[in-house]
C-alpha cells in the first residue's frame, strides 16, 4: 500500500502556485514520494499517492513526469513503473565522444567519468544525454558502463563535408567527436557538390546496427570561402544563431521613452560622471564605473545594464537567452545572447544617453578591503565611451592630446587608478593567482582573409576594470548569501589529487619545489610563480600550472573560488552576454523588493540544472572559438609549406611534441616518427622525449627550428619537422641523385 500525501503538504507549493495557474506537486515532492515508497510506482499509484483525481491534474502530472524523465531525474522500468534514478545504481549524464570511436559519460552529479566502449557508442553521438549502469570493470583508470536509456538526443543537425563515392552519399562531420559519418540517401543530397560544407538534418539517429541517416538542408559552400570557418563552427557546436519572430517582436516592444517612466521609481545618478571602458571593437557596453575619494578610502559605483527590467522570466526573450547561455565572440563576428535592439541598443550603456541600470555602490578602504556595499535600481548617463588603450595613454602614457580631450573625466579616471592600486594590493594579500598569459588576435585584409596574427597587449587599464568588476561580484555573492536565497555562484574547485601529483612531478624534474601535501593551497601556486619569474621557460611552466587547475563552473552549491582565493563569488557584471549574471540580478531584485523567499522563482534543483546548462553553453562557446582560431591558423599557414621558423616546445607526449612558433603564435606537432633514426622514449615525470642511442632530449621550453611539412585544414592540425632533419633529408636526396 502507498500512503496518500496531500499536495498541500508540498513545501514548494507556494512557489508552484506563483509559477502556474493550475499548480501540481513539485518535482522535489514527487521524488520524495517515489523515494519513500516500497518500490516503483505506476502512474495510477502515483496519482493515488498524491491524491490527484481530476483529469486536468492527471494530464498535468503526466507532462511533469515526462519532463522529469527527459531531465534524467526518474526512469520507467519495463512494467512502466516510475522510480528515482538514484535508487537503482544508475548514473545520468552527458556523452563526450572521441574521434577514435569510444566515449565517456560525464555524470550530472559529479564524480569520475565513465568509459563507453565503441560498442556502447554505436547508437550514441557526442552530446547525447543518457542513463547508464556502471559494470564494475575498468578501462585504464576509468570505470566502464553500459547504456540503459537515451534521455535526449543532442544532435538534430550536423555540419560537415559532403562526399559521394560509388553512388553512395555521406557527410563527414566537422566535429570529430561525433565519431561516425552520416548516410545521405540519393534523393536527400539537395544541390550539394562533392567536397562542399553542408548542414545535415538527422532523419534517423544511429542504432546498434547502422549509422545515422540524414538529409542535406543547407549548402554552406566551399571550404576556403571567407567566413566559412565561423559558419561551420556555429553549426558544428549547435550555437543558436537565428531569432524567432516572437523573440524579435518582443524586443521591438521596448522604446527609449520607457526610460522616462522609470525616473521617479529609481535613484537618479545622471549627475555622476560614469564612464565605460572596453575594447576598441566592443558594441555592447554592459558596465560603467565611477569613483570618488573619501577620507579613509574610496566610494566606488559599478553600474550594470538592467537587463532583468526588459527580459522577464519565461518570456520569449528569456527562453532564447537561456538557450544561448552566453554571447559567442568570434574574430570580426559576434553571436549575441540578446537581440541587437537590446544588446547594442536599450541595454547598452552608450555615452550621452540615459540608461536603466542596477548599481553596486561600495566603500573600499585604503587597504583595498570591501567594507560596505548596497544594491539599488538607478538611471545613469555615461559621460564618455573609453577604450583600454586610451585610458592607458591618459593615465600611464602621458598623452597630452588625450588628456586634454577627456579632461572632463580625467579626475574620475585618476580616482579609479587610486582604488585599483588598493584593490591590487588586497588581491596580493589574500593570495589570488594572476597568470601572465599571452593572447592574440587576427588581422584581416579587405577580402576577409587573415593577414597577420598579433599579440593582444594587456594594459593596467584592463586590470582597473577587472578589479572593479571583481569587487562588485564579491559584493553580489555576499549580499545574496547573507539573505540565504539560492542563486548561481561562480565556483572554482581545488585541483584534483591526480593533477596535483602530475604537476609536482613535472616541477620537480625542472628543479622547482611544490607542495608535498595532498591538496595544494593557492599560496603554493603563488610561491611557484615567484620562483620561476626569472626563468626563460616561465610561460611554459605557467601554462602547466593553469592546466593543473579545475575548470570554473556555475552552481548553486557554493564551494568558493580557488583561483581568486575567495570564499564567495558570483557573476553580476555582464547580464547582456551571460545568462548566469541575469539570474543573479533577478535574485538581488527579489531581495530588494522584500518578496518572500519561498516565492522565489528558482529552487535548488532548478538552479542545479540551470548551472549545468550555463556551464555547458560556456564550454560550447569556448570550444567553438578555439575551433575557429585553429582553422584560421591553418589557413594562415597554407602558403608557408616548406618554410622554416623558430619556436618553443610547449607540450610533450609519447607520440611527439608540440611547438609554438615565435611571433606568429601558431602551434604544430613534430611527430616522433619524423625524428632522426633512433628509438625515442617518453619520460612522463619530466615530460620529455629522449633518444635511446643518441641520448638526445626534447623537453618543455626547448628552443627549436622547424619546417612546415603539412597543413590539415579539415583536422585543424599542422605538422612540423625539425629543420636539421629536413635539411639532412635534402642532402641525402641530392647525394642519391648524383650517384644515379
């Protein structure tokens, strides 16, 4: 027998009533009923347990159960009875494919990845959400698992190159993690020509006996067409890039005149000389700053575009923003999270224009401590749109023309310079890591073809804004945590014990000491950076330190931010381009309006799923931009086959080592088989290759001369050979020709 539970006893009933006209039991309550039952429950037994009788409520419960199945919270057995996934030793998660045919399951609840053999991967593709059962066996250091159920297919469309051989058409996916080609029937190829990039709609997903079947729905063009790299990446990584009519219509409903109606309801800060400081090519300005000196410190205002005023929960704009998760910044093109009417229009803090904002007002002491803070809605008026290089020349370069041109905001910039000095000292005091990483950007010619790769200089002006934004993010996290309301924190875990061990062994091979304890503190990283500051291989070691760290993610469970050495941290400062920031704004507004906590729109479980979605969108954007960068670098090197360059070894593996070229920042592989006649062995602790007979060693940081031997645009790979091996090969060829 199953004991009846009235929905009125649901602790989340008020939240459900606020969200739906006809509320039913919350997901948490349903899971509780299933966990408390003696066994799996049928739909009718669950209706009885929840005291549901009306047809309308029965239908609503069916929809909710389907959604919970889709999200992997519950599963149906062969008798069509429901049970929680956690009850039957099943694991839900997302599939990460590998080009060699196998894959891994990344569990939703954390823990070690599970290995999926090529046999288990046959009906799967990269990105699918599935439920698996651990088998108890292991593949290397990864436990194995068997597929139980496919929750959700990830790939509705696939982009790749179309080929036809012996009358059979197929598409080779551009994303090699998909692991299998897509069969294109004879009448489904459209106007595609052999070798062109196409978008393929999946008509039938793969199963254990055959590959996926698709239909060409869009022909993108030839692989060297200008801008093709971005078109391919957008579709390969399923980045939403088209706007529905409903979304655009909703965005067009807002007008500049609406700001006037808000003047009486908000704090008027238009008299303060706020400035925006961004890159030269920025078009959306979501943060502005203003600073005044005080007797014992500074009063700092950080004004952030009030996106939450325009984008209401569950609206078409909101659902589209959630699906996108983040704006994606490609070279010379942006895929925005919000339509341009908002991202570059009403929400953008343009100069000499009234704008709605949410303000974080802070008091920073002379020692750089955040003593007091408050949040409120306001109207601001930006006094100037500045760029990083201009601020650098005004404050640090002594540019007289610029100092005169921006004399109306120069005192405010100098106040920002002062508070930055204090915040920087506080950052050092608490032990935050600041890696001196090198970034680069691409220069294009009039035909949109890449002509140069140049380093991106990082100014003190960048760091001024960075420290102001970090302070506002800290204040937001403290404010929300103080009032005990759930939200999405930006969390950064400690390095794993395995990564720590590998890093320690690598540093010891270079004569650099590292912590001997199991879990390193952030101070250990700082000590290492001090030790290597004078070394030539400093950048290589810094790169290894970064690789050893965990990836920052979004989560309602606050575990602190290891890299910034902070117990609390949340993203508040970029709601135009990051959905988690919009959630933080909504959380703060809920607190500012004195609304009851149990009426907050998001439960812990909602935020857990949302955090995973946003983290996935962030990874997707990073992967897509890296893919475009790799494509452009390969394209840049196509006419440099046979040319010699100098470079530095920045990674060593058992199959060879990777070299980054000086001045043009392109990376390629010197395969072990291209090295001089010898048996080369890989020494893992020291990360080096050494010759058995010659005793020649190739290790991180070594300077080498290489020749470009191959550029694989489809694989985004560049191969090098050592210059001495290349010249030796030429001399040998000439001697043989002379003898002949």
